[in-house]
C-alpha cells in the first residue's frame, strides 16, 4: 500500500489513442512484427513523488476472426509522467486501441516550505 503523507492530493487523468494501425496496414493490424507499443504521458503538473497510476483500455477495435489477446500497463512512473505499454501476441490483429489513465498522488501545497 502506498501511504500519502500530504494534505494536498492531486488526481490527474486522460485518454489517448495508442495507435491506429488498420489505416496503413501497421504491424498490430498485420499480425506480425513488433507486437508492443509505448506511449509517453506527461502530467498536467508535477506531483511531489511518483503517483499511483491506473491504466485501462477504453476502446479496442480487433479483428473478429482472431483471438483477443491484450496486456496494458504503466511503467517508468515519475513525478512528471509515465509510459503506457500495450502488448499483444499470437494471431491477434488489433486495428486500434484507446487507453484511459488516472494518477493519484501528493502535490505541492502553497503552504509548503522550500528549504533548499
């Protein structure tokens, strides 16, 4: 469990299209080649420590003739942003994916002192 010792807690959230491969026959739609993609997210303002981040698929467009395999996660979480990692494998063909995310963590408060 992450304990936040702050009287100022921030919640940031967003949505991003990770890719749209069906339009140009990209690797996710072709079903071969690189089967993962990373997308960098920058928070609207920095947290004072790395926040807790939740990522989910909010829209997926897959070929109905293949198996639906997907893995989505966050990695490299810092005070200023993180990376969304999407992976698929096997015969899965993905046309496009949209991911939603929420970050919750401590923020700087106007009453905080900077002694540095």
